[in-house]
C-alpha cells in the first residue's frame, strides 16, 4: 500500500484508468451509476440502490417504468424515492435470500441500457451470483 504526500491512499494506475473511463461514460453516454448500500443490518434488513443518471439522459421516465415492472413481481417490499431529475433512491426490503430482488432490479436496468451501467458496492456485503451465509436473512 502506498500513500500520497498528503497522507491519502495512492490509487493504482488501473483504478485511476477505470475511474476516468467511468467519468467519461457518465458525461458522454447513456449510463447509470448504481451504488448499493445496506442501511439496516439487523432483521428486517433493508438495502438502498442509489441511482444517478448520466448527463446524456434528457428523459428519466424509464427509471420509474422499469421499477414499476420490477415491483409487480418482487417478493419483498420496496420504495421509490425521486431526489431530483437525475438521482433516485430505491429501498428494498428483505426476504430469505435478500439479494435476489436487488440483483433482479439491477439486471432490468442493465438490460434496458444494453449493459451500460456502473455498479459501486458501497456497504453491500453481496459478493456476486453465489450466495453466502451473510446474504441470507437472519
């Protein structure tokens, strides 16, 4: 691990390059940044997806429309919050496999945008497609 002169952590060249690519995507293409956070770790667990639309979007109706389709088939309660024209929060409740509906919704946005999303893990403990003990409802 290396540090900058001001004491901050020095980023690897790969991380710096990926950050520049993501910034470019958010400025020049139709892209969504999705940050996953767990807001309540004790039962009932609750997660939040923070969505930020790129500057290339002039119409944000697809965000609510996609969420409405998701909500019709979801197994857990959820709540849609519009912060402004480019930012949204979606709270997702829990089930035995709490990450199923969350990954389902992210997948719907990924499909709508032909894979052009940027995912940030935030405080989410979900590691991927394979569920671990921590991904199950306690």
